[in-house]
């Protein structure tokens, strides 16, 4: 299973761009990278998913270098409501793919006013 | 987007009693659902995979006789914590991939907080 490593916590201020990096050195050829956000006492919510290069949606961007051994979730101009735990998952997107179901420690982002 | 709903959102029970938590996919079918447990300040831990019409698959270290899972239809899975004890107090979350949609995006319920007195 592709293990992921993320910083335990990060602090930021409102309006800043936040970049959270996830290391996944043993990512497999077919693996995708998926990021989830979790607020206290809620289930996680999908943010973004990518395979290589750059993916952007309405809430975030995901940067994946050519070797795919890491990825960076970029949150533009964060607000207080972005305070949450962010999880990086790596695996092949089939419903029974173990990697896609295994959460690492996550990164606790605190956005300050 | 796909919606997963859990009920109850929170429950308090006495030690020794059993508690049932329901997980429903509201606008999609799910042949497989997943149950997680999360303790305070910790990550989600996969407990079991619930399969429609067949037995659930439990992760190592999870007692199948204590955490009964039933997946009777394509939109409903239930988790029953039997003879609950204070150490079972936790946040239980279910999730699912919509059947036939292999995007790798897991849809999660709101979670159910169990407190055993």
C-alpha cells in the first residue's frame, strides 16, 4: 500500500495561499491522488483528485510533479472557514481499492484572522 | 453530487446495551459501503466493508460479533454496536462509492457520535 506522509499541522492567516504537501514515495503507476477535507464532527468531503501535472477546480489546485512521489494541495486565499483537517489518499479508483480507503494522519490547518 | 445520510447523528446509551446506526445513500445505489471509526484528534480508521447481500469484510482487529453490519439493500447499510461499553464511544462514519462510477471519490455520511455511559 502506498503510504502517505503529511505535516501534522499548519497555521495560516486569512487571505493567504496555503500549500499542503503530501509525500507518497511508493506510489504505483495506476494510483491516483485524492484529497479530502474534514471539519470537526463531520464526515470528510472530497476536494480534488489528480493523476499527474496540475488539476484545478473551484476550490483548490493540485500540483503533481513528474515523478509523482509527492503532491501539493493549494488553497488560494484561505478564510477562517477553511480551518479543517486535510487528508491525502493514494490509490487506484476502484471501489474495492484498499489504498483509496486508508486515511493517513492528515494535516490540521488553522486559519487565523 | 451523491448524498450519504446517517442516522442518528448522535446517541447516548448505557453500558451493555446495543445501538444501531443507519447509513443510506439517498440518490445513488451502492453495492459496497464502508464503515469508519474516529477517536478524538485521530484519523479515520476503516472498520469494515459492507457488501449488499453478503457478509461484511472486517479489518484486522475489529470484532465482527461486536460490530454487526447488515447491507440489506443497495441504499442501506446498518452498523450495530452490541453490548456497548465506554471504550466504544467514538465517531462512526460511513461512506460509499456510487455503483458503476469508478472515479475514486468517496462520499461520506455526516457521522454518528456514540457515547456509552
